[in-house]
C-alpha cells in the first residue's frame, strides 16, 4: 500500500487490525494477516510487488488524473490498474492515460471486509482481457463479483441506492414524514425483503402485470429532482451529519460508534443466515 500521507501509512496495521476484529478474526491470527500487508515509501517501490494496482483516491477527476499519470510513469503497460471510483464514469477517469485499455472499474462496497459484492466495469477503451482478469482474481478471493456490460456513472448499486435517497428527500420536502420514519420503513420492510429477494425477482414473483400497474400509477408522482433543498438547508447551517453532531438526525456522542457496530452486526447476521 502507498499513500502520500505518512500518517495514513503509519496507522495501517492498527486500521487493518480493527477491521479484522470486526470480522471476528481470532486474535492469534491478526498478526499473521497484517504481516501480509506491507507499505511502500513511494510508487516506484510499490510496483515490483504487485499483480494489479488499485487506485482509491478521492472522487475528484483532477486528483485521479494526477495519480494515474504518476502511476503510468512507474507501472509497466501490461500491469492492470483498478479504479475504486464509486460514481465517476470510468471513461472520464481514463482520459489522458497513455494506456487506457488497462484501466478497470472495480468498486468495493463499504465495509469491504464484510460486504461480498464487488462491481466490475469497463471504460470505453478497456481491453476485455483486463476485465476478465479482474473478475477471475476477485472470484478467487471469494467475492460476489458482478460484471457490467458498459460504463455508467455510479455502477449499479449507487444508482439504485441514491434513487431511493432522492425519493426519501422528496418525501421530507413534501412534509410527508420525518427522517426517522423513513429509516424505520426501510429497515422494517424493504431492507428485510431485499436481503432475500431482489427487485427484479420480486417483480416476476408478484407478476409483471401488477408491477406495470403500480408503476403506471406511481411513477408520475416520484421525484425527478436535480436539486435537494432538504440537504442544502442543513449544509448551509453547518450540519453535515455525524461529523458535526447533527444533520437529518441528531448525532450525540457515541451514536456513530453504535451505528457502525449495528451495521457490522447486521451484515454478519445476513451473511450467516442468508
């Protein structure tokens, strides 16, 4: 692993150790696993040790372009580069690359040490061989790998997730309910259903005729907004969510840790009893 921030590299073992503890790794195995993860002082030192390079810098095209240019100056043309972008079109991420055919979108879901899904997508110039190699490597890790047919902003998961978030914000703006009620509805209904049966299987299960009737009736009333006053109101007041102590909900001391633990425990329960 390489990072431009020395403090990030210095905390590598500690952060990996916490993740392993959340996975339920026996304490005696933690040191063995962390010993397999090494840091590099610079990109040149990183390259000889790897079969693929994973870029996971902030979701800004200018930053990604700078990092990819630095990588290409050190990385042989035959070595694949995986971008962990979750929303940016991979074709735009690849702009300016000397060898854009080796860039593959490989989106890990957070927390990646628990969630099995990884979405893999090509850019407009990606060589299919590099996409297949990425899928094979991820399958070998035991991940649930899905391969997109083409490049699209947000892959699949984030497009579905933020379509729901947009509609939730619309309900708030229309005065239908409060934020806590939305979370209760999702956790006590859709979340339970979708962990067992996906929306396409459910559409077939209830019947495509009924699915179409519901959409014909409901779709005209769903949000197609491109602006989000409910978020702007909070952000203009400095309410950023957990980090500031308040946002759509209140975040008193300790709530962040409780939510993180509840999230991990909930994912583990679903994985143990699918």
